[in-house]
C-alpha cells in the first residue's frame, strides 16, 4: 500500500498543509511539530515525491551523474567522491552508466530531464551528443567538451603526457612507445598523446604509437595485442595512457620474462587510490581526484543557484608524478 501525505498528517496529528510545509521547509513551525512530522514520515517510510516538488517550483535535490562505467577504478573513485560531497550538502544522485554508448547516453539525458533533476555532472566519453546543447538544465562537464555554454573541469592532459615521456627519458629510455586509446581530437588520451609527441619531437626521437581501441570487456584481446607489441617491437619503455593498461603490460612482461624496469620501463596514468593500494609498484601520472570532485560540485551548485552566472570556460588542474618501481 502506497503511503500518502494524508497518512502522515493523520499519524502526526497535524493537517496535510503542515506536513507539506515541513517537507518544503516553508513557513514558521515549532520544532516540536517538525519533529512529529519527521517521525511520522520515518515510521511510515514516506518518501516525498521529487517530481511533485519540481512542479511546485521546488528543487528536487537530485543530481544526475553520467559517467562511462564505475567498474573502472578511476571513474568509480571520482563518482564516490562526488556522491559523498553532494550527500553532505543535502543532495541525492541518479547514477547513469553510459557504457561508451551514444544512444544510452541520449536516453539518460532525456530521462534525467524528465525527472526534473536540479543539475547534471557529465563525464561520459561519447562525442557528438547534441542534446547537451539544447537541454535547459545546469550542467558541468568532466574532461570533455559538450557545448559552448558548459564549463569543463579537467587536468592538463598535454602536460601529463609530456611529463610521463620526460620521466622515461630521464630514466634512460630512448625507444619510447605509447599505448593509447581514442585519438579523437577532443579526447583526454589524445591530448596525452600530443604531449608525448611534443617531447619526442623536441629531442628528435622516433614516436612509436599503438592504439588499443578495446572495451573493458575485451581484456583477453587487449592482452594479446600488448603481448604482440612486446614480442615484435624494438622498445625500451611504455607510456600507457591509463593505469589498467599499464598493469596489463606489466603482467605480460612478467609472463614473457621481460625484466621491469631493467629491460622495459612502464609508466601509467590516473593514479587512483585503488591502484596505489593494490599495485603500489606502478609509476604513474596522478590526476587530482579530490580537486575534481570539489570543483565539479561547487560549479554545479553555483549554476543551480544562479543559472545566468558567468563561469570560466575551462578549469585545467595540474597532474603529478608518483614514482614506483617500474621506471
């Protein structure tokens, strides 16, 4: 049986109007009345209707999060940080896993709009989703261009790629290969690739670019591609544009009896707490996860409170080297 607002009013011994005022934090009520209504809602497990609140011009206190997959430690950790900050501020989240699927992402955008969420934090990897240009909701983007009016919060991927390559060079590497993903012009991995190429050009070294365009479900295929590279290419180091690929490369080296870092040096990218805890030997370029969450939430709330407020277009945060035992 669905509990109604009138049921709460009856149990608390107040009018339905009073219950509504407590829910919407409207008007002057005694703390005793507020406590009675809250207790009645708790005992009856009554959930206020967020959509009804939005139709009354109230905020739903719901935020939509659109990310590729929380199965990836990087996005899992970032979403956890964002959700925790929003919860502390009185918001709840609707998490949408886009799974690198454009149609799925479009469906979620429309669903979030229909549910009248207060705003959206979008960090999906699909490009060319035009719905972001038309939707009338406060939106901030993580690491991706979505539309001219949507601020982008990310790190300096070009500098990160440059730093990773420079680090391998300083450690003595000269035949530096890169294992990368998407080479779309606006993708983070492409900016990392450009940083890699910039350093090699400066030092007159030959680039060795290997694109492994596989999904998280294709680990076997990814391993085979990495194994083939290690067996056939003349390289002394690998810059992997994400930590999971770097760990696969390390494991393949172990199986092929290739000593790391003596024969091949490996550096990854992301530097999540998960990787630092469970694979601390990996050298990596760490992204500022806590700062990401702080700024994404702060900017979104500014947009919610003042939709016309002018915000900076790009927020580019610095990255840092975490030196392990693989370089």
